[in-house]
């Protein structure tokens, strides 16, 4: 299935538009809205997300032999084998466009739930619309900690947020210091939307608690045409670790500017986002040997859980890529949402919301190195254990925590 502008823009027919929201009863088809950037500078993230969701859709709608919810048998058993259909919408990385598209998906396409959105700033507006219409929103890949703390009843996130990721980074620093590595000073570098701001705040807070010195804390304008002044500041500060929170285009510009100005930090420990994207490594990977990024997914897990490798191959056949931190979260997000709809035995928003709140999936029944999927009263899964990955020889290997690691960290980076 490929997305077209027609798919994105067409609303439902006039007849369908007359069906009230409350009339979504038992059905042979369950419609879920998927909202991502399919145009503009972040379009590749939307394309990759679509492939991840289509892979999950195959697991849900077809009979597959995996130890995952809904994998065995076809469709949703709680709804008599009803199949899931996805409707994709383009938010163009614009929070207000996201708001409008979420409302269109609910009122015209009659979706039973929405999943998305890559940019946390868009998740803010989309989740508000879902709350208003009492339609569940699954925040598949947004990491800003503030998202689940707004008192929303219909918001759910199975993956970690940036405070959890940042804590894992500092746990890693503490462990390295115990081995004799010098890590005392940090440079924070983050873009100015909710993702970068929340990330920078989380890192500054933990640094203070654990007695690491922040020698420079730079908030830069997202999609800036130049980062020369900022990189010069980073070079002058010369911290033991550079900690960037940047999307793909900014990350590429950062690394290129660092090379131009001769800035080579001992270590880069990144807050995922652009630093998990193949496009960034295609552009500047030769300058990033040894970079470390946090994540929730590691293909290394396939050694212990063979289905991870098999599902990755399904995704790779569609996309030409391995799962990364984003696409793996998208895949699991749809599995978790569809499982809740099946257990709800209904397409009613409130019943799906209650089923999501009752979710309790063992970590072994996911493709992630998580303890389990169980949401707290704010819709956050606190048992989604982060990992740290290091880019070595053109691929990522897990270096932390010890129980998930397959390699020792290379420090300093090359």
C-alpha cells in the first residue's frame, strides 16, 4: 500500500458523514487513523512509519506464527475476526495542520483511534482533539515527558520518555566513571520545540542531581540555516560529552559544521531522533564512528528472541531498512492498540480507552527489551527499559545496560 495525496486529502462520502460518532458498533472492519509528516523536510519519517504500520497490519490481519498479541489467527478475535484498516494523514510537521487532520480523521473517516506522530509538538494538538472527541490516541514515538502529564484520559504511550532515556544515559556515565573514565563536564545542545526543550530540561535536572557540570547549554532554532556560532561555542567549552537533541536535518548540519570547524568531542551521546535515522548516517556517518544514541530497540535482541529477526525481515522487505528506534516503536504501538480494541470487543472510544488502561503484556511478547507494557494512571508505560547503542562499523550495537549489552563501549569515539 502506498500513500497518495488523494488518500491523505479525501474525506468520507456525504452519506458516511451523516453517521453519528456513537454509532460505531460491532463491525467487520476497524478503522485507525495514522498521522505523520508525508511532505516537507520530515517526509522520510512518514514513509518509514507507513512501512512499520503496514508490517504490523500484516501481523494483525493475517495468521502469523509469532509470540505477539493478535499474531495467531486473522483479524481481531474480540470483534469476530474484523480486519484493521489504516487511514493515513499528512500533518506536514505543523501542529495546527495536525489538529485539523485529527479532526478530519475522527469526523469524516470515522476512525476508532489515532496513532502518531513523530514530532512531539504535533502530538500536543492531535491528542487534544482526540480528548475532545473521546477517541484514544497512542503516542507511538513521541518522547517529550510533558505529553503524558496534561491530565488527558485518552492519551497512551508504551515507549519511554526523555527523562527515562536521560536517566539511562547518566546511569551509563556513572558506570563508566567507576571504570576510571573521565566524565565530568557536559555540553547540552537542543532544538527549540517541545522535544528539544523537554530533553534539555530533563538532562540539566539529572546532571545537577548527579554532580555533573554543564559547561554550555545551547537551545538553537529548529531548522536553522547555520549552526556555526553554536558549534564554535561547543568547541570553546570542550566538554567531556556532547549531548545533542536534534531532528535529522539539524543533526546533519551539526555534524558537518563540527567537521568544518575542527570540533571533535571525546564522546557524543545523542537523544535519538535524527541520530537514529539512516538518512543522517548516509550523509555524515563517516564522521560519527563511535557515536552513542539512546533507544528502545536493538536488533541484537534477535539472538535471544528469534521472532525479532523474522519481523525485522518483514519490515526490511517493505522498506529496504532494518527497524530502528522509531519504526520499532511504531510497529509495537499499533499491535498494542489493536490488541486493546480486540479486548474491548467494541469500536467505542471509551471502551477502547478502558481496554488500553487494562493492558498488561509481558516484555517477551514484544519485539522490545522491555519488562512489560502496562500503563499508569497518566497513560505512560514505566516498564519500557531504554538501551544505549553505539555506531560501530556501519551498524548499531547495544552497549548498555549490562544485561542487554553485547559489546563494551568504545571511549573516546574515533
